[in-house]
C-alpha cells in the first residue's frame, strides 16, 4: 500500500455527523416550550367547562389530551437526531477487493408469493440488480423464496439466470446505474455521460435488444400461466410440477448459478442464485412471510452461511450497486459493528405522482423519525432494505452481554455434580435480569472459552435441538460466528439437509418465531423482529447514502394506499394485544432505552388515535349544526395560551424542517394523510384487531376496481370502492353540510352571530383541508371532476340553505310557542 492507502486502512469506516447546534438547540427549546404551553392549555380547558354543551366539551377535552399524549410519544424520540457518513474507499483499503478480498459474504433474500399479483418481470429485475452488485461474486448469494410454489416463478427464474450471463458482465464493464434493466433503459437521461469506451453505444443497443427479447419470453410464460391445465403443470422433462397444489407439496430447491453453475459469457463466475419453495402440508401453520423468511435463514445457513443477510421485497431493486459496501462500512468496522444487529436503509420509490398526493414516499418518517431513532438505539426494522447480522437473528445477545461463569453453565448439565456453585448477590441479579429479558440463548463469547469436549457438552446442555430444530449441520452453522460452510460437508449432503430444514414440521417445538428468526404473531413481523433485538441489547444503524440504495414501487391510488396502511395498522394492533407489547415487555434486562421504548409504544399505539380523531373531526360540524361551541368566551389569559399553542406547533414544525432538510410540501402531505388514514384505515384496523382478539374473526375488506387509465400515473386515478372509504366520506359530507348550515343560520340570525361562526368554520375548514386529497381521490382525474357531481352539489347546497333559513330545527318548542304568542298579540 502507498502511504494514503495505509492511512485509510486504519481509519474509521464511518462517521457520525451531528446536527448543528444552531439548528438543534432552538428545536429542543421549542419542544420544551410547547410542552409547558400544552400543560397550561389543558389546565385552562379542564377548569373552564362549557355547561351549555357539556357533552361536546368533555369529548373535545378527552380527544385533546390523547392528542397531547400521542405528540409526546412521537416527538421525544426525535430528541437526538444524527446523520452518518460512510467511507467505502477506506473499506477497500482495509479489506481489499477482488478474489482475495477480506470482505464478508452476504446472502440476499427475496420473497414472492403469487406471480400473477407480483409480476415475474418485477421480481426478475430485483434478482438481476442483486447479481450485478459491485461486490466480489464469490461473496454474494441470492435466495428467492417462492411461497406460492408457482411453476411460472421457477421458469421465469431460469430465464433470468440465463439473461444474467449477459447482463452482469455488461453492468460491471461499464459501471452503469441502476443495475435493474427495466429501470436502466427507461431512464430519461443522457446515458452517454461519463462514458468513454468506444464500444459502449453498440453494446448498449445489443443489450437493450436482448432485454426486450427476454421480456417477450417472460410475457409468454405469464400468458401461458393465466389458465391452469386440469391435469396440472408439466415440466419440460414430462414430469408433473411438484407444486401443483400450493397448499400440499414437498420442499423444492434449485441452484441456478454459482460455483458449479453456469458462468457469464466472458467466462467469469457469477453469484449463486437459488430457488427455494418450502414444504406445505395441510394442518400446519406456515406463518406467511415470516415463516418463509425463517426457511430462507435455515437454507442459506446450510448452503452458504454468510455472516450477513440482506432482505428485499420482490419489488425493491438495488438502485446503488455499492449498497452492500455501504452496509459493510458499519458491520465490518470493529469500532461500530460490535453490537449492531442490522443496518436499515430508507425506502425510496419510483412511479409516484409529482405531488405525492397520498404521502407514499413517507418522507417525514424516513428522513425525520428514523434519523431521530438513529441517535438513540437505532431505527426500527421496516421489512425491506435491511442488512442483518446473522447471529442476531439466532437469538444471541451482543458481545457486550455479560458472560455466564463456567460454574453456572456446568451446573445445568445432568452429568455434572448436583451441587451448584454459590453465587453472590450481584451474579444472581444479573442472571435474573437475563431470564426476565428472555433475550439471548447464550453469549457467543462463552463458547470460545471451552475445549471441544466441553463445547459438545455445552451444546447438549443448552438444548440446541429444542431451540434450533433437529439438524446437526444447521446447529453447527449457528456456532460459526464469521460464517462459512464446514470443510467436511459435500454438496449432495448439504442439499439433502437444506430440504430437511424447510420441512413444514421442522419448527415444531422449537424457538423459531418465538425467540429465533423473524418473530411470529403479527402481520407486521418486521416491527416485532427489530423490537426483540433491541430488547436483547443490540443496536441498529440508519444508512442514507447520497444515491438511494434501493428503490421500490408503491400503490399510488387511494384505495390501495389505504389498504396498505390498514395492514400496517392491523399489525400494530396485534402487537398491542400480544405479550410483546412494548408497554410491558422487555423491562427485566434494562437494555431498551426509554426514548427507544417510547418510539415502539408510538408504533403500536398510533392506530388507536383514530377513535378520538374521528370524534374530533365531527365536532366542528356538530357545533355548526347545533349552534353550540366547545370553547367558552375567551379571556385575555386564555387567548395567550391558545396563541402560544398554535405558535409553538408552527415553530416546532418549521425547526424540524430546518434540521431535517425535507420540504414543506412533504410535511403538509404527511399531515393530510395522517388525518385521512386515521379516520379510515386505522379505524378499521382497531375494530378488526379487537374482533380478531375477542372472537377470533379475521375480517377481509374486498376491493373492486371501477376504472383504469393507461396514461402516466394512470393508476393514481383508478377508483376502487371499499368500505374503508365510508368514514372519511361521511366526515367530509358532514363538515360541508355544517359549513353551509352555519352560514345559513348566520344570515338568518343577524350580524351578532358572525363572530362565533368564524371560530366554528375555522375548525371545520381545518378538517376539510386535511381531507382535500381524499376528496380529489373520490373525484378522479385532475381537472376532470364529473359535471353531474358539481351540479348535484350546488343543487343540494342551495336547497339545504333555503330550507335552513325557513325551518330552524334547533329552536325549541317553547321558543316557537312564545314567538307565536307575541305575533298574535302584536308584541
């Protein structure tokens, strides 16, 4: 090495970039000020009831107290936000590159179920981008889980493996980005920029033609798969496809590429590509995606056993070919990665409309909340774009977890003396805290202190088979902290063992899904899995490279977006009612930081905000219709508290935008969708979760497509009616009617009623403004609101206004009688 490389090799591979004090100190000061003002505001609201509208006042106060509690849960985990910077060049200087590189191996996991809903071409692009990453080929393996046992997925993967022989060398030769062909060829940029090789244009044209031919072959497979033959699918060799019955079939594994597989057209080795379909039998609980991921954990441990695992959804491709190196800057840095269980990348999306009408990008969550958590114990796991340390998935604790003394370990063995070594109070307290934590099965450092005989005895004593299942090969792989396959193993034995570990009965009476692997018990298994790791004392890292590491697709029409949010919220409700609820789980070990716990509590409590939110969104309309109000006549002091609260809310948001760098439009879209999702998907998730817990009912909300569009962002304008749309539609109509009724009543009552009217209309307009994107979703295409809708709206509003002036339903009978008497006697 020259002097510069030698210096880089010993420097840190990453660096924390703290937020400037000029930005962070005012932000924290305003948070404290807002907390104080909030307390004074609640004191005023509680001590000044409105007796003429006591029910409305009480409802509003309860809602406001809950909103304040919810704000605390969301705000304080953002107390210590940080930015991070990685140095990939230093990683190369320290560990080298190429065949003799010291970089750690990485196993990629890609999961898919139904190829008719998850198009094979989308999955294929994800796989191709993985195979072409900028990383030593012998260190990369890609495992594709087909949980629907579809022959279409198998055949499309075979075609993808063949096309990869051309695509991978092309990507590496010309260093193109991104390395998913569909998205590379669809870029509207100057693809000749920075390209100096004279043959690039010719080879690019040839590659584009090859890709289009490949797409035609994939499309032909999809067209063929639209109708299943009565006798089932037949493979090319004439034998029936083993997965014809997706609920009853054997386990299947096929290695397409790798050491013994096909090489690229330049004769170079390609990363390993493995097709996996776990065994399915009636009467077994398969645990959906979490079960499929755990099957991949075991298969990969037997076949390659890379120390790190990176999982992607089938529609999330590698957008930055150096993404793996970015993760290794944390994982392989001894000063950082010692206690890191995973590195989470932000989710970025393609194909979203320019205004991001339904906040699909989740910019506030990924660029604000996650940065705040990174300054605590680390970001939550969001289900995709995450690089795991394999040992953390096995239920092991971090190296900093105190090791048990040998005497206490040996005392568990049936062949050891019954007399237990005496423990002092400190040791007993430590052991009890570990048991309460239910964290690591044991610490890996304990294993290193024993010889081979003691090691084998320890394995027996710790009941490895009861934890990991009946596979000696897999159990041996769990003890290999730095990965790798035992030298004594041969390929045929490993394949046989791999089939064994994906059997449908393998997990029975083990710790899989309870303490090991992806955790079962919720449709959002990602939150549970990350939460268990943080409870064991691990920490996570948030990595935001300049070029997004991964990109995916998101549902951009209203109905699909709400159903996506419904699924997430339902998972949170399920966790709330489970033993893993952050409100009461994981206190014994004291390893979960309090602000980190607040963030997890917020993660599982937020759907319940829908109940007060629905009530609060109805209050303005009720006040306008009844002529009552939830706030008494304001005094000077009360005016100060109200103004102080509004100013502190605005200042908090402005300063948050300042240190995070997000735009005001992204912030406003997030605020709007918080209300839209809260009064629709979150509300249904709460009731569905309660029904599931109490009565065991699993309610499904069906979606029916009504229209489609082939133009750009055409999916945005698709309208699909679903029951989730009923509550926000009702609230929107109620507030619009309330505003019309309020103005009609003011016109009828005289000028003295205009003052109170503006306060009521302000709150009603707050609701309507937040539901405006929802209203646009109901109307369909921009600037093409159906004429019939406009005509009926104007007609109904006019008729209702005239009726309101003529007949006031909120005047009591006694008041009507007295009015009639006065008119009869000419009062």
